[in-house]
């Protein structure tokens, strides 16, 4: 029976990242994936690589991880589209959360903007139909 230092379940971006770093440390790795090939997404993040987190400490880890992804993309000439992320708040609690995230982003020198309703609708007029109350958004460019 073959022995492994690490067994990873899931070939999404998180599983592949853990496998990559373990292999770099000369660990033997078994990566288990339910599909024929890895789909590239973890927890259905649709292939996004964003440093979201539950507070400043985890956000800092997320931002640091972006540098690992950028190095991999460059090293292996992998294509990526850098289009940013838009988070739309639909109530006061969500607005507070986005404002907190924006402050954390700025504190870590991570590009972030807060937009109001009018700025959002100017950029994305199709949202007029789905927006029922005034909100605020955060955009990463």
C-alpha cells in the first residue's frame, strides 16, 4: 500500500494550491477529485481569485496568496482575466460590511473603491431593474 504525506480532497483552486505548496516542500501528495479533471473552482467561486476574508488578519493572508497565484500564472503562462469584483449591498448591514471590507483593503494597499447607487447604475445600467432600494458597492479594479 502506498503512503502519502498529505491527502487532499478536491481539485479546485484551494486543493491545487495546497498540493502545489506541499510538493514544493518535497511532500508526497495524493489529490482526490470527483470529476474526470479539476474544474478550477473551490466552493463554487466561479474561478475568482479574491482576497476576501473574515477580518483584517485573514484578508492579509488572502492578499498574500494573490502573489502566489500571480507567480504561478507567470511561470506557467496561464491565461487570466483581471476584471475586478463588484459587491452590491441591498440593506444597511450589507453596506456596513462592504464599508469595513473597503477599510481593510485600503489598510493593506489593496485597490478598492466605494460607489453609490448613481455611479453603479451609470456603469451597469441593466441593474436598474433589479435594484429596489439604494445601496452602496465596492469595486476592485
